[in-house]
């Protein structure tokens, strides 16, 4: 198992917004690492109770936001500007999965995953870009998935949404570059947290872990470390890139 790294003040003086940051997954791990790296952080999530608990643990503000609702997204960014004065970094972590074969998938199941995972990322990216363009710069990091590249049975909606996030990242990066804004994404293969077992069976999780070169899933903080790198000045020449956070072999 890798050692949890000490902080190096990679985000000192930067303001950071992380969506879907409640609970125990990549979002919370990212918010925690951003705080440890000196960032001023606002957490967002649709789950009010869990968000309050997460914000209290980290000692930062929490703002309830449903990324499928434009008014809620607008209110999030207005509140973030009130709390932080500006937004230097946005981490788009909100996403929704599930396992169902395509022939059994309903329109509702398809549209819900697309709305949260892809359109939600679009809504938040659009709102952040407007603020960052006015401020003269910023960084956006999106959470994609290796399933945007690779096939997995039962994941057609999720794979399509994550492939869309990758394409959105590349297009947004080109438009944002003249304004001093970088847009990148991470593509984790398998990051283990309790919520995952609610949407993917233990047998499938074990089989997926066995494909990894290290014989295990990533810890959420291992993905968060790459997000922090992309958010920091250490990645100043990277934009439009999708960084695979994976040890998976063919």
C-alpha cells in the first residue's frame, strides 16, 4: 500500500470548489487534499446531511447543489464567490453510475446518468468559465473514467457520459486557453469506497481489482493526488488532457 503523502503547499493561496464532495469517495478525498495543500475550499453536494458532516470535518463551508438544476448551480457559484471572493479551481466530481444491460435500460435510467455526469459537468464548467474569464484565469479538473475508453458490460450509460466528459474537457480547453484557463480531466480505473459496492457487485469489484497491476483498487486519495497536481501550477502547460489514474493491464 502506498504511503499517504505529506503536504507541499501546492495550492497555497488558491480558492477551490469541489462538487459531490460529501461521503467517502474521490470528491471528499480531493477536498481534503486541497485543504492540506493550502487551498481555501468550498464543498458542494446534493446530499445535505452528508455535506454538512463533511464540511464540519474539514472546517470549510458547504453548499448544497443539485447539478441537474441550473438555478441550483447558479446559486452554488454565487455563494462560492461570496465565500471565497473568486474561484481559482473547480473540480467537477459529480457523477452517477449503476449497472444495467442496454436492452433492459430505460430512458429514465439513461437520461439520469447523462444529466448528472455529463450535463452536470457542462453546467458547472460553463458557470466557472464565465467567472474565470472575467478574473483572467483559473483551472478546471473533471472526473472522467477509463470507461470513457474501455468497454464494460452494464455500463453503456456511464461509459457514454464519461466519454462525453472527456470530449467536453478537450473542447472547453481550446476555448479557455486564450483566457489563461486550463481544463483537464482524470480517468480513474477503480477507486474503492463504500458507495461503489452499492452499484457494482462484490464479485465484479474483485474481478476488476484483479486486473490492476498492483492487484488492488486505488485509494480515493491516490486519485485526489493527481487532481491536486492538475489543479496546481506544477501542471501549468497541461490543458485538454485526460490523465489515466490506473494500473490496469490489458
